């Protein structure tokens, strides 16, 4: 073997032993951390969860999510009982949990209320004050939707319990009451508001988000993500990673990059089927996701919660500033 051939052989040998082996590279990549989240299967919260999963956003943040699908109350209980690391959380629910001894914090925003008082299109009402003494359909007293309606009424000098003939029922029954003309107005949330507006028979009397933003500086947060204080203290980087994933998911929605995903899931998650419903629903969906966080946001939400406390609808837990993870 001449020297040139020997040099080539040695060079190839050195290259081969220095090059990273595929199995070694794969072994070096950290496995995603599995996290159990309690969330909601349908509606806007369910849509965000499905979008983040489909787009691989959790994976990009080093997470593998096991979603427990349930309603708001069940999700809060799953967090309280340790079945979930984090859960969808209404601020009003967080106050009740803390009053009961569960130290929960909210670390990310998801959606504004999306609620409105709807009336039939041909009615003469121009303000909630015009409904004084009238029959209205509302949610039960323990819900965030009722709490928001009470705050709006109070700001107009009215008592939601005394100045209206309020009929507390569930969503389907609310719509039926309005359709049959048994009430003059109903408190309703998305996507049902969009469907009724597209029908051409109804109109918005009071948009909760616009009204409360005008009064308090921000719309009312209907859904955020909550975690136990103990979890945040022990795993702050995990909580930050979950928040970052939700922030990225909401950015996709707010920028309109979810158009194809929305159209393909509109029927399944929102019950929207016609082109008109889907177009209107997508616009409203984009508006209803919350992309605000920080001191001004916390201040506005605390003012809204303080109104609920003053009305006797929420427990007084003292200082509200530490409800939010900065």
C-alpha cells in the first residue's frame, strides 16, 4: 500500500469514527414531558386545545399533553384533587377554590366572555334599562355568565335579581325561551350568539365584552389556565412552557393562520354548518381569544371581581393581586 492510499484509508476511518451515529443523536434528544391538563372538549376552549395539538405546538415546547375532557367545574375539581397538573379555570372559580383552601393561581389567558344579551330583531329595546321589570333568560347564579350580567346591570343602577323577572335555565332552554317569545331577552355565549345573529331574527342588545371593557379597561376573562401554587413553586419552568404553548396557539388564531383548521372543525366543535355561520363564527372566534397579559390586565380583572364580591356573588379572599402569575 503506497502512502497516498494509506492516507485516504486513514482519513476515511477517522471521519467514520468522528461522525455522530444516528442512534446516538436520537438518544441525545430529550423526551417530551408528559403533562395532564383538564380542559373542555367543545367550544372555543376545546378548539384551542385541538389546534395546539394538531399544529404540534406543545411538542415544540417539549411537552406531551394528556387532555382530560370535562366541563369547567369538573376541570377545577380535577386540579384540586391532583388529577391534573393544570386546568382551564374561570377567575370566579379560582376565588371559590381559594376560599375553600385550595391555593390556585391563574397563569395564562384563553378567552373573553363572549356573552351578550340578545333580543328579537323587531323589539324596541335600546338598553338593558329598557328591560327593567321584563322577563329575561339567564344562567344560574353560580356561573361566570350570571356574574358578568349582574355587574353590567349594577353599572346601570339595576339589580339583576330584583329589577328583572329572571328565569335561570341552561343554554338550550334559553334559546327556546327566546324563540317562543316567553322572554324578552336572554344571556347567551358563543357560538350560539353567532348562530342566532346569522339567522337574521335577533340582535345584540348588550355585548358583555365591549361593555365591561368600556367600564373597566378590559373585557372579562371567562377562561384561563390555573395551577396550584405548590406546582408553580416546584416546577416554574413547566408552567412557563405550558403558558408559552397557549400563547403560541392564540397567536395562530389571532393572525388568521387557522382558517383551514377552523373550517374543517366548525361543525364538530361549534355546531356551525352553513358558509355564513362558519365565516361569522371564525371572525368572532378570532376576536374572542385573549392575547393580553400584564399589570393593566390584572388590574382590570381584579376590578371586575371586586364588583362580584360587593354583589355577594363571589367570596372575599382579600388581596387579589397574587391570583395571577406574572
